[in-house]
C-alpha cells in the first residue's frame, strides 16, 4: 500500500511539478511566518518575568501641554523618584 502511494505521488509530481512546488513553497512560508509571530509573542509576554517583584512594577506616564498641544510621554526626569516617595507614602 505504501508502495502504491509513493508511486502515485511521484507520477503526480512529474505531471504537476509547478503546482506542487507552489503549494510546498506557500506552506513553508506560512509555517515560517507562524513561528516568527509565535516567537515574538512569547518574547513580549515574558517581559519583566525575571524580576521577583514583577507585580509591583509600574510605568510612569506624564501628560502635559506645550503651547496648547497635549503631549503624553513615558519618560521622566531623575527628580520623579524622590518626588513620588514624598507625595505618595505607599511607594
């Protein structure tokens, strides 16, 4: 039975070579893209997992206006640490 399947596959490959090559190429590209996306998602999901106090990590976002334009930034100056300690006793 396996012998017949191999013979049939080889005969169809000889007749429809380009069709089979296109299918195999598309399948391999699809699998490669899926693997890359999965690796990216796994990497993003594992961010800050090494830290023992990862549930206590927060991000400081600053909202301010310059000349009527509202700006949101995720960066902060060095004085934000002592100011947050002074203003918020739970830190």
